[in-house]
C-alpha cells in the first residue's frame, strides 16, 4: 500500500486537509501544536488504496520537543511514496525553508500552499507555476478549510502517486546542506514568485486584538467570555438533559419493566437497577458535555486560546509555568488526557512535568457531571451555580498552589515565544465533526468503564446473597466500614466512599454508581440524596472528588508521557493527600462553625 505523509509547520492546516481527504475527524484547532501524535487513515486514490498519515507540525528537522521527535522517528523508520508539504501561503517567508529542508531528504514531494483564502484577503499573491519551476516540484494553491483548489490538488496528488516508488528518507543529519544555501534559494524563490505586502491587511484581527489584548480589559473580557459560555451551555443543555431523562424513564416504565416482569429478580435487578439506571444517569449529561466541547472548540478554533495564553503568561510565570500551561489547563476542563498529551510541545522537561502535575486538577467534564448532579440535588436553584463556580475557583486555586509548591524542584528556563494566529471562524463541518467525536468518546468510555463499573457496584451492593441490598452487611458496606476511619473525619459516608473508589477508574462512574447504590435514578435519586446528606457533607465530597486523581486514563497518560513511575506515584500521592487535607479543613471548619 502506498503511503503519503503530511508535513509542515504547526497550525498550517495539515489536519484540516487530512480530514478533508480521508473523511476522518482528527482534531483541528487554531493553535500551534494541536496534533501531537501520528494518525493514519486509508483512502482510495486513482483506484488504489493509499494510507495518509497526519503528523504533528515541526519548525525544522532539528527540533527536539517530543512532538517533533514523533515526526523524526516516523521519517527515520517509514518508507513514504509522497511527502505532502503543507505551508501557510501567508507565511511563506518563514515556512519555505522547511520545504527546502524536507526536499533535501530526497523524498518525492508535492508542495501545497494552504490558506489560499486568507492569502487573497490579506493581499499576498503567489505565482505557483513559477515557484514550481524554480523548486522543481509540483506546487498547488488551495484552501483545505473551504475547499477552493482542492480538486486540482487531489488530482495532482493522484498523478504524483501513480509512478511513485517508496523511498526511505536519507540519513537526516549528515545529508542536510548548509543552512546558508537553503537561505539563499529561499530568498530567490520568494523574490520571484511571492508578493507579500509590507503589512498584511488583516483588519479584523488587528481590531479585535486591540480590545481582546487590552492591558486592563483583556483579562476581565476573557473571564466574562468564559462566564457567558457556561451560562449558554447550561441554558441550552438543561432542556435537552430533561428531555433525555424523561425519555429514559418512559422507556423503562413502558418497555423494560413489563418486558422483564417474568425474569428472575436478580436479572431484572442487574439489568434495570444496575446497568440501565447507572448508564442512563450518566447518559443524561451527554448533551451538556457535547455542548461544552462544542463551545470549547469554538474558543480554540477562533484563535482566542492563543490570546488567553498571552494574557495569563505573566501570572503563570510567577508559578513557574507559562502561557501554554494555562491553555493546557483550560483544555483540561474538557478532558485531562489530551491536555496532558498537549504538553509535548514544551521542550523543557521540568516545565512539562510541572504542567502535567497541575493539569489533573482542572475540573474535567466527567467531574462536571458529578458536580452538576449533586449541586442540583442538594442546593437551591439559586445557590447551585455559585457552588459550581466555587468548585472551578478551587480547581484553579489548587492548581496554582501545586505549581507554587513544586516550582522550586522543577525549574525551567525555556523561553516562551507565542505565535498569534489570525482570528478564524469555525465552519459548521468542523463543529459537527467535533461534536460527533465527543459522542463517540462517551460511547467508548461507557462501553469500557461505565457499564463494567456499575455492574461491579451492583454486585458489591447486592451480595453476599440474602442480605438487604445496600445495607452495611453487603460487600460494599464492609468496604465502606473499612474506609470509615479515613473518610469519617471529612464527612464522607459509606455509600459515598464506594462511589469514590469507583471514581478512581472514571469519574462518570461516580453518579452511575450512586444511582446503583441507592437503587434509583434521576429525580428520585436526587430527592433521596437531599434527604440523607447535608450540604456540608455534599460539598466536602465534591471537594474530594475534584482534587483526587481524575481517572485511570489520566494515570496511564501521566505514566506514558513522563516515563517515570516515581513521578506518577508522587502525583498520585500528592493529589490524594491534598484532597483529604482540603476536605478535612473545609468539613471540620464548617462543623465547628455550627453548620
Ligand atoms: N482560513 C483558512 N483556515 C484554515 C485553512 N486550513 C486550515 N485552517 C485553519 O487553521 C487552523 C489550523 O488547522 P489544523 O488543521 O489544526 O492545523 P495543523 O497543521 O494540523 O496544526 P498542528 O496539528 O498544530 O500542527 C484551524 O483553525 C483551521 O480551521 C484554510 O485553508 N483557510
Ligand atoms: Mg494537526
């Protein structure tokens, strides 16, 4: 099978092109360093099967951050039939040198000048034919996002593939010609084939940045935007959530219960009280989570994240972090795992380790489900949003505290250079792809962790045979009693303790397992919990859930990214210890004050 590799600098539209050509849904974002690992997909081109490989962006072939290593490793170990070099047409003066470096590897190459739409708008003109002659390569202009010029580019690729032979890139290090020669050739090509106006006429970006990056207004605007975003998510998400809850209940009462009426009690118990209630309670949050990711994707895709990094850089530097760490914390609000992997763009190991230590403290969407559920059950409709907001603040505060404490051990001197991409509007297609991606992610986690988790909880709360379900005589009750000396002082009762243990695997299981432990779902579960817990216990439980290790996937990622068991053990111990101390201080103080 023939193989095409997509190469180029970060943020030039490689993944956008990859999605267009393969129909895949690789992550796209207006931020350098979105792709951090290789991703392949097969397509039929010119009647034969071809593998297309999307790669992280590289600045040059000598780069030494972990995502750049991925590219080098790939090139050193794989024969490729065609290297598609994707450049941003508006930045040819900076990017052409990479194309020349890659060409020296003696791979069959094709040059795609992407973002033709922006080039036109900003007044950049490129003579692709002339450039093609000078470089002795096919050169095509196109817009991967909007599709202009895609068809001719596709045909050119098919044509180039037809008589391609797989080539191993030549030894990269000794083959590279002196950089001066490349510099000279680049000057020459730029002079004859490219016209860049002295100032790019990007009015929109300039005007917006005057406000968004304003020295005083910038940060308040940023937090205002975030606040509105959350308001919008819940405003739109709540009716959808209620709708799903209603449908799930109707299906249960109308179909499941009658259907299983004659089955043995343990079968209907396991299926209905276990799996259906457990997974259903979690599934009701899917619309909110999808909306959440859609809005995050908009923030990411417009280029506003880079602005957030810029605005927060000074503050983060005091904690031993930098603007990128802040962006990763924000991405961690979605899911900690990709945020941890995103730190690969950092070249300093100390900075990476410090950032990876704080990311698991960001309140990810799975924890958000737990907090939405509990705060709605225990607190008044007026107080619930404030409770949620306070948890976000705690998330930040614990992250900053962690950084402050560990920054002396993990000192980095990596300079932080931030590239400000122009503002871009996400397309509907990109948003739909992203939403679908999250639904699939949920289904994947549901089938892997949530079903297994709730089944286990059901078994633990219903056995040994003959005891009253959910009572202290069950296995779950015994585990709870065993944990009591540690968890009593922070106000976490036996039922909640079981939920916490399973939350270690995945936070979605926490509410799933509460549904199973109490044998109820939706509104009934909320009411029951409101009756059996007071707000101090509930808040202490939420604090603990927020701070202790997010999930198994996060731990596995910490291990694979840091490659150090000691580091992972330290991160685990720290988060568990911190969770206990924070909950303890809160719980005991609140009780001492008479609440
Ligand atoms: N205007 C315009 N924007 C584009 C075009 N192609 C991609 N983009 C946008 O450019 C940004 C970067 O796109 P990606 O596909 O994530 O870039 P990438 O090269 O994969 O980036 P890394 O994975 O970080 O190396 C996104 O906001 C895209 O929507 C295009 O042809 N025109
Ligand atoms: Mg990419």
